[in-house]
């Protein structure tokens, strides 16, 4: 970020024209960066309304914001509104986005618990638009389990969290907690409001998702706990970023993502055939499905009647990903490793055995709350030796972050 409040995004002025953004500024030392943010948003054409907490006014003056935004700056809940459309309910109703940057531990705690004791926290409950929160605080505060739980809670309610950066903090300590770069925040605002990025335009991506069902008789089958949410999120985000996406889906209740070609399959054998016959011209395969590892050796024609015992014999199923790995060519291959133990060892083993570029590992042991959940905590292992551990995020955020990683590390091979 430059030292002045002049935006350096002059090249993309106007992208936010017609968008009304409430910029919440709270009492963190990074509040001075909100001036740059307000200026950048205005230069992108947004109608920016700054709502400051009382504590924030100790760190930066209201006059800075009204002179940058040309709108009144609101602080007190009981201040007389200067215009009828900027009360604690009318402004949130008309807003396209609420962005809180910097967000203190305090506002995060209030929002996670439905507390509305000042103008900003009241508006946060009243808005219907997307909410982006950019936390910034001392590292010990940010890693405090109470703050971690509050941030998680907000994620579960689909609030978008822009993770703070690691580096030198205002308190002199080194660690995670520094407000994300304001230019990164502006780009995220653009993505949310105008679906900004088309960085996968022209790429053909195949995504597999969900479980498979392996019949053992006409009424019973063997399956697993995969919900398909992770794969559907990847398909959805990749399509919104311009990719031509084919989603090979096992049985799920999820709605088909918009703009995605969906191929529904039931068994691992069907999934195998659907994948292998569609590989031509595919640039990238993301294998997020959980196809069965074993299939019943025999499928009974008639329903098996209740008895004392039924011993099932299972055969090894087709290994779809391994087969794709053998035909890899120039494709980028991303796999998932859901493990209950020895996660790193098994993930790295799968990475090399299946000829993958990237493997996304997660812990699915009892209590890990992955299957069916909207959030996931994953670690990436790349063929270039990288190990990247991410905090718990919504599955949509994980999807976006995986696509970012591929773009930053393997895009040249894709193009
Ligand atoms: C100089 C100063 C800097 C502060 N910086 C931060 C910060 O970066 N992040 C944070 O969560 N709290 C910070 N605090 C503490 C908050 O100001 C405090 O928790 C306050 O209650 C937040 O209120 P608000 O969320 O209503 O603005 C700071 C306090 C002071 C005095």
C-alpha cells in the first residue's frame, strides 16, 4: 500500500459504479489503512458510507472519511440522521455490501453472538447483503481460541473472512494479525459484487464430487459419508471464474451449480467410465469425490431376507484417480486425501503414487466435522515440495484458495 491515500488502482476505475458499500471501521490500530480503502472504493465508483465505532474515532478522524467519501460519517446510534435514508435500518437495507476493515476482536465477538449495542453492530444485524470482515489484531488475540471460535461461527453464517497477513505487527511482535493488504480487500470486494475474476477463462476443468453407492441387493447399497459439498463448491467457483466445468457427481441432494455441465452417476464403475471417456481436451481434473474403494463381489438379484448373519465379500474397486494419473499428459491433477490417521504420510504417498500435482489433505477422524459440514480445514502438499496449512474456512473459500494456488503455481503449464 502506498503511503498516501491515493489509490493505485487507477486503471480499473468505475468497476464498482452504482454499488453502495458500508465501510465499518473499528478501533484497531490499522484503522488508518481504512482511509486508503475508502479512497480506493470511491475511485472504483462505489458510494461509500463509513460507519465508525466510538473507539475507532480515537485512532482516525471522521473528517478524513467524509472528505474522501463525500458522505456523512456515522458513529452514534442515537445521532440524528442527516438524511432519512441513512438510519440504522434504511442504510443497511439499501447496501450492496458491508465491509468491516479493520475488524477488531470486539466487533467479531459481538457479531458472532448477535450483540447490537452500537451503530455498526446494529447495522451488521440489519443488513441483507454480503458481509466481508477483515480482522486485524495482535497475534495472541487472533489465535485466542475464543476469537478463533467466533471467526468460525461467522464463517458458518457465510460471512466472508479475509484472513490477516503474517508479518510485523503494530505492537512490535511478528506473526499473523496484520490487516490484509487494502488492494487485496478491494479485489475481493470486486469479486463479491461483480464476480470480478475470469482467470480460468478458456480452461476445461473436470471435477468429481460426492460418494458412490454400490448395490448389494435390489434395496441395499454400501456408501460413505461424503456430501459432495467440497466438489460442488470447486465446480461452482471454477465456473464463475470462467472455466468450462464438467462435474461428475455421485448421488447428492445438492443443486447443480449454474453454468456447469453435470453428469450424474451412482456406482464407482459408472464414475470411472464417465471420467475416463471425457478426458479429451481437459486441462485440469480435481478429484474431490469419494468413490468406493471396494465393491461387493456379488450383487444379489433378489432382496436378501433377514437371517442371523450375512458375510459380504468385497473386491477392490477401479482406482479412477490412479488411471487418470497414468494418462496425465499436460493435465493438472488435484486429488483429495481424507484420512483418519497418518495424514501427511498417506497424503504424500498418494501424491506420488497417483502422479498428482497437488493433494488436499483433511482429517476425517470422528469429531473432525468435515462430512456434510460447510467448512473444512485442509493442508496442501504440492509436487514442488510445498506444504501449506490453511485455517478452517468455508468450503467455498477452500475452493477459491485451491484455484488460486493452482493459478499461482501451475498456470503456465495449463496455458
Ligand atoms: C492503540 C490501540 C490499538 C488497538 N488495536 C487493536 C487492534 O488492532 N485490534 C483489536 O482487535 N483491538 C485493538 N485495540 C483494542 C480495541 O480498541 C478494543 O478492544 C475496543 O473495545 C474495540 O472497540 P470497537 O470494536 O467498538 O472499535 C486497540 C486499542 C488501542 C488503545
